[in-house]
C-alpha cells in the first residue's frame, strides 16, 4: 500500500536505504529454508562454537591474559605453576595415555597378522 505522501514515481529504495537489502533477504528466504543448506549451517555453527569456546577459555583461564587494568599493570608474573595447570588441562590428561588413532578397531583388524 502506497503512502499518500510519497509520489508514485519515487522508488522504494529512495524511501528507506535498507529496503533493497530487505527485498534481497526476502528473495533468499526460500533458498535458506531448503534442506540442502542445513549441513552448511551446522558446520558453520560448530566452527563458531569452537571459536567462542576457545576465546572464552583463553580470556577466563589463561594466566598470561589479564583483562583488568590492575592486572595488566602488574607486568610479567612468574607464575609457572598456574601456567602448568592451564597447559595440562583435563582433556590433555585424558588423551595422554591413548594411542593417536582415529579408528583403532579398523587399524587393528588390518594390521594384526592372522
């Protein structure tokens, strides 16, 4: 519905600067709802989750990252034990005694002599 205050020869892009963006998003919505793009959304979501986890872990737990101004003013700290605890986290302790194999059952099947 056209407004009575806008001349009909004036385009809608002149009315709102983002109207062309909104119209292109409206055209893309049926494509984004297609089931073929779900794996792309899933992979992107996992990648963003991994990045957010890494960033949050480094900001909150890394002894070398100091967010507060008072912590940054302290300079270089000699806190080797805290750094060792950060580096030897639970996941690393769990996989330390494991063999670096992706599918150990298949590897044993093909490599073990019969």
